[in-house]
C-alpha cells in the first residue's frame, strides 16, 4: 500500500499565494498542492487596480487566467469561494464547511483588508474600497462620465487612484486629516509638488480635515467636513489604509503583532505553518509591496521543496503610479527621529537623499526625470533586510 503524503496547502490566491505556488512547482512537480480562496481565484495583477480606470479596463479584462486555468498550469486543486473556518495545528488539519483537510505544510497568504471607515454604515452602498478585483468591478460599475468621486485618505493608494481618475476626466475631491500627501513617506517639499501636479489635473484637496457626516440627497451624497465645508458627491472611495488578515492565525494561536510573526524562513510560531505577503511580519519587517512578496515566495518555495532558505531582500525601489508627477523611493530604516533629507531641486525634478550616522547613503526619493538616477544610487545602499 502506497501512502500519499499530506499536501502543501496555501490559503489565498492573491499575488503571494499564486507566486509561491508557481515558484514551488518549478522545484517540485509531484507533491500534492491545494489552494483555497474566498473569491473566484482568478489571477490578476493587484497593482494594476490603481491605474486601470484611465486605461478603460473592465474587471474581466484585468484577469490573466481563470482559477481553472491556474489549476491546470499548477497541477493543483483550487477551492474557490471557500472560507477556511479553523486551523488545528496540533493535528495538522483545517476545516471549512463540512470538510476537513490534513496538511503537511500550510501557508497563510491571506493578504490584508481595507481599514473600515467610521461612517461605513451611513455611506452604505456609496462607499467603495479598491483592494481586490471584486472591489474594482463594483467601483468601475459605479462610474459614469459625470460621476463625482470623493476620496478619503491621502496615502500612496489614495494618491495613485486620484491621479488615475483625474486622467479619466472624473470629478475628484480628496479629503484627509493629514497635512500633506503621503506624509508617512514624502518630505513636504516633494508632497507639495505632487499636490500641485494633481491640482493641475483638476483634483481638489481638503487636507487637515475629516469627514464629519454624510447625508443622502436627491443629488447623491452631501459630505460635511469637520470645519463645516460641504461637498456633494456620488461615490465615496475610502483609502485609509489596510489591516493584515489575521483571523485564521488567531484561531491557530499564532504569535501576532502588527501581522503574523515569522522568522526569515517564513516559519510562524507553530510547526509546519508559514505566512507570506501582506499578512506576514518577517523578522520584524512588515513590507506591503510587490518585491518583498516575490523574494519571500522564492525563498519559501525552496524551503518547502527541501532546501531551507532564509529570505533576503535586495534594494527594492518603489515606484509611485502617479504619471502626472513620477516618484521612486527607497526609504531608510525606521527611526523614532524625524528623517533629515538632503534635498536638491531643479527643472528636472527633486532629489532627496538620506544618510546614516556614518555618512552612508541609506535612502532616496526621486521625482520626475530624476527617477532614472536610481541606477546610480541603488548600488550605494546596503540592503536593510539581508543576512
């Protein structure tokens, strides 16, 4: 009698889950592979969501492969529209509906969920997010030629969406309690230039302000700000941040801080359970960008195929998708002290450099034509998350 080894099970079919599955299949073509997802399991590029309205892309046009096609490519079983209810790490089992499965290794690639806005109940169907293909489908369906959109939040995603919508000649208003755009990342000199570029595209800004109340009217939604300003809109898009999806990790009693804690092997506090992507905090670093996910998936694929491999991150520049004012950055390590950027500006853009106490370059922010200078600066920076 031949005993079949328990499968590798991946929960989540976003960028993290599917990238891991593809990297794993390059190394192991035989082991049983199961993916479980709460949605359709269709494969698409999530970063495209914040730049596809102006390209007149429908949600279906963003799908690269259906779940059925992915299952065939990966020689895997994919359970769609399935919510895992409980993980039993003592017996290496998970349960959903009336079914339970044993796993040899389990990977949580559950991603992150939009932070809920306090007025979500008042806004009801007029409130949108943009974190998933289904969100995009619903948002895209709410837009017409004369739709007015109010964006709450001025971080990276809110700013990218504002630029994309403005390129589509949609009436855009942004409201944020922050005093400047992307204030957790950009020095004020660059934030002002970015805001000016978006204003030139027609975006209106109400910074240092919050939404106090919303009222349904015959003409859409009347939004009242905390200073008494009133704005009429049709659609409200909340872009106030993401929260790691840790529900399942809690059921398995994994150690969680900002996200699911893992070491550099992506191992959690329970044996044979790993975490990857936006739901994972790897050796104290919670990096919610594409390149950390790709590097983590490659390392974990090696570990799961029999070669334990720590994840190491190279220099990973982030490009902000704001074509009206291009920005590329590598941030220095987190610090409790305000960052002191050395800033130079000319007609080609702004160059902001950051140095450590030893005078070594450890971060940059480049705008407009100067984004090409990243090739010059990347070799000068020592990777922050490298053994």
